[in-house]
C-alpha cells in the first residue's frame, strides 16, 4: 500500500489497543469486571490516538456534524435501526429455539448467582419494570451516552481507514478489508476474556474470532455508508453507540442452560441473531457499490 499514513494509522491502532485489551482481559478473568469494562472503554480511544500519531489532517475526517436535510434521516436511522435489527434477530432466534426463552430472568440469575426476583426486590423494582426500563434506556438514551467512546473508534475506522481503503481498492473490497481489520482488532478480548462468545463453544477458539470478522464487515458497511452519505463521522458514531447500547438486550430473555452457543444468537454477533443485519448489509453492499462503479465507468 502506498498510503503510508494509512499504514501508520493501522499499526498504531493495534499497537496502542492490544496491550490495553490484554491487561483488561487478564483483570476480567481475575474477577475484576469493573476494571475490565473501564479498560475496554479506554481501548476504544486507541484509533483516535493513532490518527493523531499518524498525523492525519482532521479536516479530512468529516468532523462537522452536518445535521440538516437528508442527513436528519441518516441520523435517525443510525439511532433506531440497530434496535430494530436486534429485535428482528432476537425474535428469529427465539422462534427457532423457543426453549432458550425465559421471562423469569434466568440469564440474570446465572450471571449474579442469585435469584433474579430476590435480587431485584432488594433494589425495590420488579422484573417486569426492570426489563421495560432496560429496553427504554438502551434504545432511547444509551446510544447518545455512548457517542464519546464510539467517536474514539470512528475517528479512525470510518474517518480515516475506510475512506482510504475504498479509494485504494474500490467500495466493495475496501469495505471488506476494513471489516476484517476492525474485527481482528478485537481479537485479544475474544481470545483471552471470551468477549462476545465466551471461551467454551463449538469451534473454540477459532470460530468466534472468524465469525466476528464477518459480523464486523456487516456492521462496518452500515456505519461506513452512514458516514459517507452524510459526509460526517457523527452518524457512524451514533450508530456504533446504538449497537453497543442494544447489543445485550436479547440476553435478558435468555435461559443459558437451554440455549445453543453464542455463535448462534440471540445477539447480533451470532449467525441467527445477526441474520437481519447481515441481509441488510449485503443488500446495501451490492446496491451502493454497483451504483458507484457505474458512475465511475461512465
């Protein structure tokens, strides 16, 4: 690759983030979940730091929000579409695996080691109220609260790496390469701490990281289109924050004792849970990629 700034960005995005991820994963395995979450969030700012080290001009990144005209619809889609895709994927998963569905908080009981009803009663809240509040907060407020750490990633991925990869390799191949790189960037968390899929599943430890690269390609296509069509990285940051906000919602209805591996679902990183997102990303991948190619040929 001739773009030395891009190569430097990618190298530093990994060099900065991986030691942080490894440290956080080790602490998480030792039971310090708060430290794991805080350090994992810190790693999200590694791409932004890599942008500065590579000396990429900020004016090239699409820093201005540009909230006007058709961009308002892009912002709305970035905010709400992740929740819709999560709902569709979880509904498909539980329709195919009804035995895995629990309305009694089985997952919360398994994680906390306590009966969910007793645990929530100590907090003065019912299970039903907790589920409703969690869903509302995850869809309505959390995407905006997540913008800052998500922006730490989007400054680099959709602000620098994806546009330059698309310029070098074309829309389609550039987005696939970008998705693979973005997926591999998460591997220390997955291989050490069991991020997304756990440590014990069929095909472990190879299947999870490879599947996550496929999921990252799909997510990257959607986020990159939001950035490209709006001319700003802010819709991508909002979409990224929305994905992180709603990602775990389907787990609230999971009975882990009766469910298949997380590589299947119910979240968007599973094959079934992520199927609606994969379909949407595939349609947009071919539709907008082909349209741009025709323009260039003309």
